[in-house]
């Protein structure tokens, strides 16, 4: 059994903690917010982020960051905007032998870097493992069968995570395409935000299916341009994660999109829903598409809605009126 330090009191970190505790692992959860910790200790659950999922009393809670000392696995379950500062905070206490596992799906605002790149800059001697795939916390936390993929620049560490995490509730595949796994898990949030916008405007299954299908196409375009492999985007961290995030009521990206489609401003929608990685990732993806000369029409229209205030109905018309193209692309330009 492994000794875990789980950084962050978000829903997925809690869900994984509950699951790992169930299968005999030693878990401590860290949060810098004493009020949050006290509320969870009192209620036995995080009523704000993962209501109904109870934490066993064996799971320890702390605000002392030195809890990472001696841990075998440091699990980073935090929003991407706080990744760098959190890794920098734990760096003095973390053993070089520890495995750093990130479950955050997104790109760093400003640098547009993947989380493994951010972690490497702060922890040069500790290659990160990335966990991604269709895995809503609400379902992981109650033991619903879930399958994910893990990847790393050091695949021995990914295989270690596969061995430690695998159980009758949670199946883990390894995938040596680190870039593809990270980009699939990050960019699908943009498409899910758009799916929510379409739902909020009252459009139905035809529209959402088209959006998802063409969405994974442009995700793959950028992913391949940045060094990922095409087949990865047909797997768990590509189309798998895209499906669940675009269609599930658990999806914060989708929920925020619904509010935008109903007329709320993007900023207000994010304020109501909480962490919405697709909101910031749309800007990063748009900038990367321009930098690498990759055509991403859905992402571009999402950017225009979020950043430039374009009416979502106008954005959809722009997509529907694009020049005719061949669906089966041989060159990533259509």
C-alpha cells in the first residue's frame, strides 16, 4: 500500500482519496484554507465541492504543507492557475523518489504550457505523471467503474501509478504520448463549454454531435502540430473525455456554457459555476493555434464569444457558413 499526500480539497482529489482509502492506501489531504478543512471535518464531506461523498475518519486532513515529506505519491488535484505556486510550495519538502501525479486538465495562463512542463520547471528532477480520461468526481467518489490513462516522460513512473491505482472500481491504462494525453484532456474543455452554450441556446442532439465530432478533429490538429500522436485523440484522453465532458450534468464547463447560451456573460457564468478550465483554455488554445498556423474554427468562435463579446448565435452562424470542405482531411488545413 502507498502513502499519498493529496494537494487540494477539490472534488476529484477528494473522490480519489475516498477510492484509494477504500483499497487500503494511507491518505492525507492538504488544503491551505482552514475554514474549508474545519467544515469538512465537521460535516464529514465537502458539501460545496462533492456533496454526499463521505470521507472515512482514517483520511487525515491538514494545512501543514510538510505533509508531503516522506510521501510516496504527491497527488496534485488543484486548478491549473495554482499549479506552479503549489509545486513551488511543496518542492523543499518533497523527496526526489516521490512520484508527482497531476490530475489537472488545462494550460497555464500566459505561458500556455502543459502541466507537466510547469511541474518540470519547478521540480526538474521529478518527472510528473499525468492522469486523464473520462472521470467525473461525482462517480469516482461512489465507486462507479471508471477507466483512465496515465502518461509521463518517465514511463516507469506511469506504470507504477497504474499498478497502485488499479482496482475493481478504477482501471488504468498507460500511454506514452504525454503531449497528446495532456492536450486531449485540456482542449476538450473548450469544446464542452461550446456544447453547453449550444444547449443553453436551445439546440439539440444534432448540433451537439456535430460540435463534438468536429471538435475532436481540431483538437487532434493542434495536438499533432505540437507533437502528439493522432491515435491518442481517439482514446480515453481524447474522444473519451470529450464525450463525458460535453454531455454530463456533472461537467462544470458544460454548465457554464449553458448559462452563457441562456444570456449570462461569460465572466458571470464562471463566477456562478466555479472553476471552469475551458474558459481560460480557450484563450490559450486560440493563441497556440495562431502560433502554429493550425485552423481551429470552433475554438476561434469560442474565443470570440469569451474575449470579444460575440453573440453565441452569431458565432454558430459563422461556423455553419464556413467554406465547403472534405470531411476526411489529409492535410491539417481544412
